[in-house]
C-alpha cells in the first residue's frame, strides 16, 4: 500500500544538567580517554530529580509548537516511545493529552527500547495511510539516568536523557515514507534488559534489579551484523541505491558501533547523522535528536532522502527510507 503519511514538524528538548566524562571519573574507575576511545561520547544530559519522561516530552512538544504553525488540538492519536514512563499507568501519552488538553485523541505508550521511535513512526504511517487517523503526534522520551547503575562503569558512561516530538499527517501528494521494515530477535533479549515484575529469564536469575544490564559485546556483534542487512532491504524495497541516500541516521548507541556499521555497509561516515557525542545513548530519542541537530546546523534540507534505522533491547529493529519535507517554520 502506497503511503499517504508525511512528517511535517519536529521539536526536541534535553535537560540543562550535563554529565561530562570528567564528572564520571569522580564516580567510577574510568577516564575521559577510555570513554571517548570506546564510545565517542563526551557528555550527556541528565534529568533533574523532579523531571520525568512526561516533563521532557511536554517540553519537546512545546518546542515543536513554537517552531511550526500547527493546531495541536487536531491531533487524533498520540504515540509515545519510552522505556522509562513516569508510572506503570497512566501512560506518558495520557499525560500529554491532559497537559495540552487535546480533545479527542487515542493515547498509548509503546516500548521497543532503542528502536522505539522508528517503531512509532511505523505505526503512525500505518494509522494515517489506512485512514484510521489524520494527524499523529509521535514522541520519544527517556530518563535513562533514573534507571542507570552509577557503580557499573561498563554502563553508567553510556546513557543520557531527552525527548523529541514529530507530527505525522495525511498528505497523499507528498508522502514521506518510501519503504519500511521492522523485526525482532527475541533470542537476544537476555543480552540487554532491565528487570520489572520478574527477576528471572529462561530459568536464570537476572542482575541489578531495576537497573539496566547490558552484554555490550553481544549487542555490538548483533547490530553490526544485522543493521547493514536491514539497510539493504530498505533500498531494495524502494528500488534505490546508497548513492541516492542523503543521510543515514542510525540509533546513536555508540560512535564506534556506528563506524563499524558504516564500514560493513560501505556507507560513508561523513553522510551519517548522530547525537551520541554530546548526548550519550538516549535510546528511542537518539534518532530524532540527531535529525534536529542536523536540521539546526543546516545539514538536513527539505528534499533530502534519509535512511533511519533503530535497534535495541528485545532485540528489536526497525528502519525507514524517507523523503524529508517538513512544513516551513514560523
């Protein structure tokens, strides 16, 4: 089915507090050189004690509304990608509906971890193209610092907080979505997790209850092996070549991982957009954050062809080939 959904607006927000590599040196046995060499990260933003995913999400939507002419009350569906909701319920999406007093909108959170934003875009495209909804507000929001073990030097250097919002609207004349694909490799779920009601998996006891645990080596190998395959699938579906892609925007998990993905896929690193250097791994937020950084820097232009690829815990993955054509800013 040919898409009739268009990305029309974007907004982002990151907390003011910075956690630098020098700050981390005071918490665990690490160094700026060690962190930079292995991850490419220099700092990350950290939510305040009374800042939660809903707080950051509201600020991102407000940024979108300040930049674009749009009527938030026309939104008829709110999708929030997050692994760090304020509550088990009500959802962050319901809190967004209340905060902006959106009169008639379905609202739900979804958890596809670091692929959350690309999964949410997939759902928004399907909702709009099928005719079920006309204007979908897609949000990614994470406060990973609240579930990070700052005594574990292998993970505490990685994660940061932030939020992003995008509008997906009906437009049959200028649709954004050229090709999409999603998938799951549940067998790898044990390599990155955070416990909740259960503290065992496949009969084995899990570690660090309530905090993130990651087997970085296994996740790294899986991503470098599978993401290039997914990129090729997207290109084949759209009958396009790498040379026709303006920008590749992978999940900003780790700069070294992105370099390896680019090397294996033979995609030029200089045409790759990231947010990891100054924001760390912000899970579902990393891709839209990278898009907005590039937009503000003048790199990303209307008419560009963009390949997004999210991947993460689950293990989950989702990619989109898009035509970038947002509405004019105020």
